[in-house]
C-alpha cells in the first residue's frame, strides 16, 4: 500500500483548514469540498491499525482504526461533506476554517486510541465549535457561545483529571472499556455525560445550538454529541445506569419541545431525545443493542442534519426562526418543504425511512433484555418525536397559518446538500443492509417483520390523530412567544437569586439581611477586584520601602522557622 | 577529552567583547560583535554540555591553583544544561534585538546597550559555571548591574523607576547572598562550594548554618522573584525594551533558580535543607500562593506585557512547588519546567515585542483585531499561549505532567487541584488576549501590518521549541532526570 494512505484521518482536515485560511475564497471553497472526499477515500484504504507513539514514558496511540471507529469515521466524513456543501456559498473565512477544524477534531477524537489524545481532540472540538456560534456575531450569540465553551471546557478538565488519575494508578492511558467503579472512572463518565447531554447536563445544547449560524448548526448537530456517544460506546458499554439515564433523556425533552417556539431549539430538544435511544442501547450492551445504538447515531446525524439544514434554509431566507412568525412557506419553498418532510419521516421512524431500521433494533434489544418499563418509555418517546419533530417542525414552518412571507428556494448548494441527506435517509430506510454491514457486530436482524411494521404504523397514526384532534379542539399549545425555563435557569437566575433568598429565609423575611447579603456578594467581588484588579493591592507598583519590608518579614519568618 | 579552558572562554568572551563594544560606537557593528560572541558562547556551551553528558564533570582551575585554594569553574550536568539554555535563548533573542532595539533605542546609545547586554550575559554564564561561592556573588553583581542598565533603556519613563526599584531590591538580595556566603566562610574557612559542603558541620543546632541558609534563600528568592519577593519584577519586565524583557524573563530568573538549587543541594545538602529545615513547607506554601495569586492578578491586567510578567511569577511558583515536594520526581519536574518555561515565555515576550514594534502599544485595547492585522505574530502568540496553559503535545504540558506525577507520588491531592486551577487561570488570561486579537474589531479598520521577518523568525524559533520539547522529550526529560539525580547525589 502507498504510504500516502497511512496519513492520520484528521490531518487532511487540519491541512485543509490552514489552506482555507490562507487561500483566496474560490480556491478555499474547492479545498473545503475536497477534504472530506479525500479523507473518506484515504480512510477506506486505511488498514485496521493502532500506531503507537512514545512521548517521554507515555505510550500514546493517536490513531486506532477498528470497526467501531471506522463507522464513525465514515459518518463524520459524510457529515462534513454535507455540511461544507451546505455552507459553501458563505464568504466567511472564520466559519470555513473552524468548521473544518471542528470536523477534523471530531474525526481525531473517534480515532483516538488513548485517553490523552481523546482529551486533546475533545478540547479542540470545544474550541473550534465555539466559533460556529460566535460567527453569528450578535451579542446574544456571543454570550451563548461563551456559556457553551465554559461547559465544554469543564467537561474536558474532568476528562483530563480522570485520565491523569487513571494513569497514575495503572500506568496505562489506553482507552478501552472502563468499569464505572472508581473516582477516576466517574470523572470520565461525567465528562462524557456532559458532552452527551445527559439530563441536567443537557442545557448547553439547547442553549447554544439555536444561537449558532444557520450553517453552523448543521456541523454542531453532527459532531459533538455523536463523539460522546462513540466514547460511551467505547468506554461504558453495558453500564446499566445508562439504560435509565437514556430512558429519561428520551422522555423529558418531549415536553419542552412541544411548548418551544424557536424551531431550531425544538430540534435541539429532539436531538437529546434521539441520543437517549442511543444511550439506552449502549447501556444494554448486547450486540444487537450496541449495533442499534450506533446505527441510530449514524442515521441521526443524517436526518437531524437534514432537518437542521431545512430550518437553516428557512432562517437564511426569512431571518426568522420562531414558529409563531413562520408558516405557509410551502408556496415559495416547495423543494425545501418536501426535503424537510423526508427528514421528518425519518426521525419519526416511518417504515422505509432510515430512523425506522435503527430505532427498531434498540427497541427489540430493550424487550430482549426484559426492561418493559424502559420499553414503554421509549414507546412514549417515539410517539412524542413524531409529534414535535415529525409534525410540528414542517407544519409550523411550511404550513399552518400563512405568515405572508414570500421568498424563494435557498441557493443550489444548500438544496444539493439537503438532497444528498434525503437520498441517504431513503436509501438506508429501504435497504438497511448497506448500513448493517458496517456495524461492529455481525447483524442478523430484519427490521421489516410484520408485527414491527404494524406496531410502528399504529403508533404513528394514533399520534398524528392526536395532533389533529388537539389542534382542532384548540387544546394544542399555541405558538407563543415565550421563554422556556430549563436547567439553565439554575445558573442564570437561581444561583444569583439564591443568596438573597437564603438571606430572606434565615432572617425570617427581614429585608435588611437579604439586602445585606446581596451587598455582601458585591463586596466579595469588590474585595477580589481590590486585591487583584489592575490597580489592586497585589497588582500595583509598591513603594520600594514596602518591598524591603517584605524581605525583612520573610527573612525573620524563615529564621524563626529554622530555629524552632 | 576536551580542554577545560573552554569553560573559561565561555565567560571571558562576552566579558572582553563588552568594552570593545563601548569603544566602537556603531550600533550595527556592536550588534554583530555581540552576535558573534553569543553564538560562540552557545557553541562552547554545547560542546561542554555534550562532554558532561558523557563524562559527568568538567573542571578548570584558575592559574593552576587546585580547587580549595584557587578559584575553579566546575560544570556538571545541571549547570551544563543551564548554560546551554541561557546561551541558546540569548542568541535567539539577540537576533530579535537587532530590529527591535534599533527601533526603540537611539543609535548613539546602542553601543552602551550591547555592552550592558554582553556584561549581563557574561555575568549569567559566570554564575552558572563557577564552582566558587564568592565568585558567584561577583558574577551575580555583574549581571545585575548590567540588567539595571538594560531595563533603564526602556522608552517609557517608568522604566527608570522600575530599574531603580530593581536596583534597590537586587542589591539587597546580593547583600543577603554575600552575608550568607560570608557566614559559610566563617564556618568552614573555604569558598569552594564542593569544599564547603564537605566541611559543613552536621547537626540541627548549628545556628550559623541555619542563618546562612535563611540569608541565602531570601537573597536568591529576591533574584528569582519568589512570591512575595517578586514585587520588582512586573515593572522591570513591562517597561524594559522588548528584547530585554524576553531576555531577562527567559534567562535571569532561571539562573537564579539554578543558584538556589546549587546552594540547597550541593552546598547544604538535601538532608539539611529539607529534612532538618522546614524548607519544603515554606516552598510549597509560597509556591501555591504564587500560582494562584499571581495568575489571578494577571487576569485583571490591562497591559499585556505586565500580564505575562505576573504569569512568570506564577510559573516560578510551579518550579518552587516542585522543589518543595522534596523528592527526586519533584526536582525533575522543577528543572523540566525551568527548561520548558524559558522557551515558552521567551516566545510570548518576543511575540509581544512584535506587537509593540508594529502597534506601538501592548495595552489590551490596542490589540483589537491584531489577529487579522498581524496573523503570524498572533498565531505565534496563540501557540506559545497554548504551551503556557499546558495543552497536550506542548512543552508546558510535559512539565506540568511531571509535576502532577510527583504530587501523586506524595499523595498530595490538594496539589493537583492547585495545578489544574493554575492552568485554568492561565487559560483565562491567555484567552483575554486571544479574544481581543481575534474576536474584537478595532474601532477603525486598519491596514494589515505584519512584523518584519527579522522579528518573526526568532519568535517562531522559540515557539517551535516550545512545541518540539513537548513532542521529543529525550533531551529535556532525560537530562532533567539525570540532573535531579546528580543534585540529590551530592548529599552525604
């Protein structure tokens, strides 16, 4: 084999990112488009390897190729290609560069054979993806981006801490199955959990994705959480806690999604719901369940990408994203409408669309393992998905009340990217064995058995009927301009409010204390600033005499310490 | 076998070249002389280093007087490494100085500048190679006096007060060192460091030895900017000419740390310093306070040079913590961080020098949009910043990693939190600059104005080194290991 093909998969993207930064726009676009194609080809020829690399006494394994990482590798190359194609009309060098860096880091992360390399790409992903949010260049997006990065960085630090402790204890950095028994493994588990949007940690996702650029959301929805899913599958497959965490993840976002007005935020919630299915599968740990989880991750990237792109196209053309401001767009954007419906059908798991063939595997595995209640929860969640993602998204954006917007189809490159995703959705839905052949365990599974297809169709029909009835009876939550309160409320409102509230409680409602506490808060910040601020005690230029005083103090102190 | 006179040459070359520079008057010519001298000092240091790497120790006796009677230069792997580091970085920074200095200093003063530069280098190398305690003091004074002059060359008028304060503090430090050496001499009747170690009376209650140690640690602590004796440092680095800031940040404090190591391990011995005396406690406490407090101060700074001057204080904190761990692993981590930090901080200060050269200011506000106006400079800054934070694959990561391991070996879990917190704080202040440079637009659009190649090249060499030593650690880690072994091996 040519040595050329032994290049680490992520390198192509990094080189491309540098070229895009330096080259003129046209050439840069060409490079952006070529990188995923070339990278995918090279990956195809890359043999299963685990190259080792010694730094000091540490053995690193920067590139490990096996079935699991290869599948995610292909997926990310496809996602990167679709994303680049979707955004190729932009003349924004910042986004073009960082999206390639982001894709490359995600690919680097799934091929990382040791925890340290994983950490490295983990943080690079966080850093590069932040720019896709900042690139919206609004104050709101800036703040959301900073919050996003902060949480991602915390995840990285936890991962690093866990890694270092594991290394100190075992002397090995290898990233393989981790038993959830020690403090170190818990740290890593939480680090993965944050990126995977576990309940209570999920908030960065629904907070930041809707604030990103129309094209950035397509990249964001493809990589970060799926890398976390991969990391869980690699490290914590068969951990029972994941089954229940996953079940909660599938159910709770439904309620938020139904009342949410910002359609991209609806998609963000439905993303957590879909990841829930994957997490359940990983938690079960059987061959069928893992296969199902991974297949679902694959499909989710494609159909969620398709939905994000259709919403991105709407945002790009109309500048609006709230369900209450949109409607009736099918007249001016018929192609986008039909592509969006294909995505909606896939995410709702209509038979012959991609979501069906993978979700079915997870559901079967849940029943095989005897988790009836979890199965019921997933069933409820499936109905909910159809409700908020399958019907709500296309209905409010393209049908519903006519908001009187007359616009046109998005640029050709956007349409093309959506068409590719739609073709993949249908292709995998009709002929799932294409995907099954790539899965890490050999598959002997037929999604199209009669009971299964019938059950799913019943579920969908009743769900649709319910939506229709609720709509006609006017019980369905109207499209309101409202703010949903989620966990972010904890740190954006609750914590700042807590201190004054506690003050109020403690002093049986005396206003004085609460004010005092608030003042105390301010005073603490003031003290910090007074000492560390640009003209603070510790930062200012001291008179020479005081400096000398310090010398005397230190000398006296050390003499005392030595003598006694 | 090589001639041990090479040791002598290393120091005397810059010492002789310095007055020649003073006579010449032409800035260009002085630079050329200084460059030739530094690069030959560097080559000599490299030869000596490769010699001690295989044979252990190289000694040169002045006038043929054997060690306890005459002055001798004595190089083992520890000071071999430091001499190599100092001369290498001086060479690189001197390349930078040519353009930068001719921009900042009037032509007629340049010959004085290079004279002082060479004297400072001679002093630093002299401190490093000498085996004689009093000789060390003399070289310390030479380098200090020269560095006061260098700092006073700064364009800002505050450079004069900064230099004056440094002069007062530095003189106190030197006096303390002299007192310490004097006490040792009174006790042992010798000035040769190895000889002092052999004759030093053992025992806890030796008050003279204790007092000598106290004076030496505080004196050297002043020179190396040990918290809270660092107060002279921020202004000195901030207001000095760009090249001088980088030069001193990367070499002077490092040499001072070497002096501390030499006294603690070679002269007093590991047992006396760390087991009989509570130095480990003092160092760890001061180190932790330095890391957290100086980093926190750095976050709020508006002047970026000053920000990284405080960051230097914090980084010295790491080295002192490693020392305070009082184990071989801790000592290795200290030496390693000393080595790596020299490249990193040198790179950062040179990048800031490029900014000062083109934008005329290093205030945070002036850097708005600098990422677009000076892409290569800011890219260098970003990379060196990553290394400072300690991102994997960088030199900064390697030394923090070893510090981490040394702390775990002692089961000091609190230390892990301090190290991680220090890294996070450094992330914040590096980020402040990056955000300003890449995410803020300047008030009025300005032309792209990249620094000239003569400034960029040395900057990138240092940045490259701060990554190279993160990937290929054979030199740095291997030598740090050996150096730690050598130092601990001196103890009886």
